[in-house]
């Protein structure tokens, strides 16, 4: 995170620009007559994220990859809407993706919290046409409540209107760009395509008991990425399939089969605590890291500028991580522990996912772990903002009574990401190689996104 004295000196430069009326030609500099985004708190990102976490739990079709993609595009739009008012960061959508992003008008005042508010509202409406009316109403109400608070605080009506129009115009460009990605756009409408037939053979994934659902997002690897490269999308080769009790593959499956005999209190807690991705019960695994980031920006009193920068990188890294993970899943098509263990170790074994949460096994190949990928992508971004030694307590499930969501404290983001990855082993849905490769792919996605030309 930027040092306070750096913010102070940058603000002086910002004020000097305001006095002279200077304005760079390429829209890489802040709008000189507006208060900088760093002068505002992070309430807009925080409250819109909290609404997202509520909607995400009940949004049909927004399974893990689609949810992370929605975040990537939404957070990029919000970042671009605020970027002209930033001291430390600059717009990237035009530079990196060639988007025709509208320029803010020189020598006109903008109110950056309203630009962000309008962009959030626009993107939420566009991405969530399928949710219940109560959530559509909440989107309208949150956007209106911010505008009312801005008016009450004395912001000029013309400035609010100009900022609203600017935020919506940018969001429109970014959403239209989303629509040019046929595999990813509106994917919530085609989660389990009937035209996909999984390959057949020993150790390969097939629709799994008890519901035998068709494959989830088998073509997700063709989705457009923000920063990862084509070569990044195919993970390292998994361990060779083997039924020999001496093989490394068998031993990793045996670990899953025996870790719950009996399942310790700690491992049961970990399995339940990180057990996201259950429709109507929990938000998606990418949402979990939005919840963690929300806790951090409140604890650190992170300003608007740094908050929208953080979430842009977070959404884009998790979206790219999902592309790499899902592409790798269907490239290697490895079976889940449920089928392997029942065929080779214990015919009566069942996963803790079915026992603890009373839901079905994930309808897609096991290698690598999506949860591990999302967690590492998020940790890599959070490290870039707050450093690798930031301790925190995750309280996002503390009010839940359906499972053990008691807060857990971590010495840093990497420790949380590793525990998140490990949690899928006692839950019974992944073996250790799945967790390890998911972590590698997630950190790689974060590295690629962190390396984009964000800073001025």
C-alpha cells in the first residue's frame, strides 16, 4: 500500500495541476479541477461488494468461472470510471485492450464516488438479468442511496449527473466488450452443454454420483483472458493414473480416503469453513475472496483509489485463474476421489461434501482445484497491495448456523490460500496434486495481472 507521505506529496502535485489547469493529452493524468479519488473512502466498493455477495449466493448459473468473470469485467469498468481521478494509477483498458473508453472532459469537475457508483449499478443490472426482482430492486436502491447521500453532502447536482453519465458510459463500453467474447458472455445460460461428451478410459472423469450431472463449463478454456498467455492455460501434467498401492497417485487418493477415519475437529472445521460454491447456501469461491478483501479494506481504511485498483486486479486475476484451471481440467480429465476410492480402496466411501453439506459432487474433472486457484490468485493480488506479512481474521461466515463458520486467523494471505487449497482434501473432492497445481496456476494468474501497466 502506498505510504502516507507519498499520498501527501502526490496530492500537492494534484492541487498544483488544478491551479494551472494542466491536463495530459492521453487521459493518463487526473482531471485537474476534481478532488482526487484518493481523498475519498472505500465505501462504494465495500457496499457494492456486500450486495454482490448476497446476490451471488442466489444467482442461477453463476457457477465459479462465470462468477469470477463477472467480477473481472465489473471491477475493470469501475476502475476505468475512477482512473482519471487517480494520482498513482492510470487507465489501462484503452492501452491494453484497445477499448474506445470515453475521456473525461478537461476542466470539468467529477465526483469519483458517483462515477464508481454508476458503473457498479450499470454492470450489476447487465450481468444479473436472471435474478429475483428483490435483488434487482436492491441494485436500484443502493445506487439511489449513494446519490442521495452525495446530494445531502452538498455535491452539486450537475457534477453528480456528469459523473453518473461518465461511469455509465464507461461501463457500457466494457460490457459491450464482454459481449464480444462468445464463450464467456452470458455463460450462466449454458452451464452444462449437452453437446459435450467426456472421453472414456481408466482414471478419466465421468458424470459422478449421486446426480450424474453433465460437465460444467467444458469449453471455458476458450474464454477470453485479461492477462494470462495461451501457454499458461495448460497446467503441468498430473501424476500418471495407477491402481497400484505403491504408486504416488494411489497414495494421494488413500490420503483422502483415510483423513476422515475419523475426521478431526480441526479438519472438519477447515472443510466446512472453506466449503463455498453451494447454491443458495454460500457464495462462490471467488466471492469468498471478495468478502476477505472487503474485511481488509475496512480494517486498513483503504481509500477509493486503492480499493478500485485492488478489486480490478482481484477480479481479473481470479477470472484468468478460472480460465487456466478449467482449461486444464478438461485437458487432462482426471476423475474425482469419489469414483477412484469406491473402485479401488473402499466401495462404501463417500465424500464429506455429501455428508457435511448434503450436496452433490462437483460436475467437472478434479485436476486442478478451482478453489486453490481462486485463493492463490487472490493472495497474489492482495500481497501486491498490502504485503506478504499482513495478518487477518476471516469473519465472513461467522453468523452461519448451518455449518462451522467460526472466524479463523491467518498470519498472511498465502497461509489462507494454502488452507483453502488443503480444505478440499478433507472435504473429499480433491487429492493433493489438485491443490498444488491450483495454487501454482492462481499465483501465475496474479503475476500476469499484477504486471499490467497500472502505475503512472
